[in-house]
C-alpha cells in the first residue's frame, strides 16, 4: 500500500480510531488539527500526543501557514472528522 502524508482533523469520537488506523498502516501524520473548544483530554488529542504528533487548533494552523508552512509541505491528503 502506498504511504501518504496526511493532515488529520477531528473532533468526533471515531476520529481517534481513524488516526490509529492511519498510524498502524505507516502513514505520515505531520499534524492533527482539533477544535479550539475541545478539551486536551479528548481521545484524538491524547492519541496524537502519545504518537508524538503535533496537535493544533485551526487558528494555530493559519498562523503556521502565514509563517513557515514547511510542516504542511508535501501533504497528499487532508482527512476531516470535524463535522
């Protein structure tokens, strides 16, 4: 299977399971974007931290893109479990 570089966004309960699947199948996740209104104890945030993946809110993403966007270079796919 081809390995993808995936930016992952989520807040729904199934998002943590989907992130686990991507990690288990060797995909590269440069960042996980979560809701600014969600607690840091949500399953997705905890799983991302455990895997050493940076966790950002949407406003942090915009600030990153306005500065040094290299974190997001070469991204193949964006997956959203936000809505």
